[in-house]
């Protein structure tokens, strides 16, 4: 209970900004120094979600955005104009991250670039001695995941992964309830994320006007195979592998992170997946519909554990987003924040086997439901998550979603991609920290 009280006090979910005590804040080392922040990638995620949260907190926390790096000339111009208007400053723009870090002008950065770039861009920040708020998914290949984990652990920098559920009061309440033993062992988790949006991850108006001369295509590809310039892959990268896994990296990564957090398990034992492009035949290569089944439990005890089922479709939004945790005594519904005895072992079933009933005491989790649909931007989760990062940049304490959380969701995502692409049962090699499909190391491309 004390942990949750501390969390509630530090994040102030329902009431908005929580003002620090001037005396306690002044005792933090470097509290009077302005933290200079750079923006790596002027994306919609940054513009509409991260920036509003930052703007509400920057004066209180003494942070300021002073620089922007983007390899697209249009985004550089739009970003500078927007930031100057919203923040009233004079933001310096850079054509790439090398120029940004060579300027020695920033102490920390927001990284909200293309999915496959997050790991490399975080490594660059670590080498430059900058703290980072890195959007999820952290990595889409194990080579990138291992490299960024080593870089962050080998540095003294603060890295917050954009898994903002970890800054939700109700999620902290659920974690505490499960980890206290009151819930009983998890026996099943059902996750769902559905939309019906033809334009999801599409940018047709921008695509038709983007020219190769407008961007640095080679820098965009980073460590992916060299291919000819394609404006769709640049702007609609979430539809195309190997620039994004699509559904797993964008949506499943949020929900599977709670499984790791609540259970204390670092990754699945095995994964199988199926799906396809059933509705939106627009040239994409990533699935618009997917079902994934995970086996979780101790690697040294295959007789214990639980199953996780994740489903997602782009063709019908019924069901929207759901996170349902089951034990033998009932369930937790994170859509309603209810703890119930629904489905628990009742007296009539138990007595026949010489057992006693096993029913949870119904109740409510503290905290409001936060995610009402598939768009998680501009909410109190993001506000709290950005605040937590800023506090940790000051205090040098580990944030709510540290690099390990990102590494763990990346393993689950990568296993899912491997299972979907190969049709094989996928496992994880603990010793080599690699994904195995059919017993062999999976080659992502």
C-alpha cells in the first residue's frame, strides 16, 4: 500500500499538475539548472501527446526545448515554427542527430522517430551523454535490443520507455493486488485492441508530395537493407516490415508490458501467431488482423505458468481495448477497474472434488479507467509519464519504465513477429538472448 500511496502522491493523476514544495525541490542536486531538451523527430506522437505534457510541466520543472533534429526539411520547418509558437523560444534546428549532439546544446532528448529507429537513436543519445525519453517499441530485432540495453546499462543516463501504462494509478493498484498474493496465481490473460479506421497509419496527402530530395533516405534506413526511396515506407512505415512490426510493436507492446510487470516474468516461454491482411488491401505488408498466443512461466518449470491471448483487428472496433486477468478465484477487468469473483471456483464445483470454494472478494481498483479507445495520446497517462521522466532526470533515480521494461516487451514483440512470419512455434534462448523459430535463430530480414 505504501508503494501506491507514494506513486499517487508523486503523479497526481486526477488533479493535473502536482506542485513540488519549493524547499524540497531546491534540495535536489542541480534543481536550479535549466535542463536543455532536444527533440529527435518532430512526429505526430511528439506534437500531439508528448509536447502538451511537457509544456504543462516545463516551467515548474525548469526544463526547456532548445533544439530539434529531423531529416525531413518540412518537419524541421514545421517543428521550429510550432515549438517557437507554443513555447515562446528560439529553437535551433539540425538536419540530423550527429549535428545535434556535436552542438553540445542539449542535456536530454525526446525520441519519437520511426519504430525501427528507436534503439539506434537511444544509443546515439547515450554516447552523447544525454538522458532520453524513448517511445515504444524499443526495438524490433534482437540485435538492436541487445545493443541498446548494453548502451544504456553502460551509461549513467536516465532512459524512460514510452510504456505509459506504468504511470497509471489503476495499473499500479492492479500490480500491487496481484503481487500481494490476494489475486492468486494468474491462470489466463486476455488482451484485445480493435479499430475500424481505413486511415490508420496512412498519410496519402503527404506521400504524394514527398520527394527523395526532401529527406535523408540513407539516414532513415539506418541499419536496414538499402532499398530505393519509397515515400510510403518513409511516412507509412508502420505498414511495412522491416520498418515496423505494426500491430505488435504499436499496440501489443503496451499491453504485454503489463503482463511482465504484474507477473514478474521477463518474457514468454513460447509464442504462436496467425493473421493476415484481410480488409485493407492497400499494399501494406504488415497484418491488419492478428491473434497471438503466449505461454508464460518459469523456464525451469514447464508444468506451471499461464497463457496470454492477444487479438487485434483493423476491420471492426467492437470490443475496443480490453485487459482481463484471470485467477482460479475470479478476475480483474482493467477496462472497468473491477475485481470480481466471476468465473471463480464455487462451492458446488469444489465440494464434488473435496475442495473449498475459492472466490475473490469483489472490489474496485483505485484510479480511473484511462484508455477508452486505441488512441492513447493526450491523456493523463502521458502527462504522468513525462513528469516521472523529468523528475528522474533531476533526481537520477530510475524511472517508472526503465530500459529493462523496453527490452522485455521487445522480446515478446520480436517473438510474435517471428511466429507470424514463419508460422512456427517460437521460443527464446536465455543464454544467447535470441529468438528461435523451429529451434533455429530467427533471421529478421
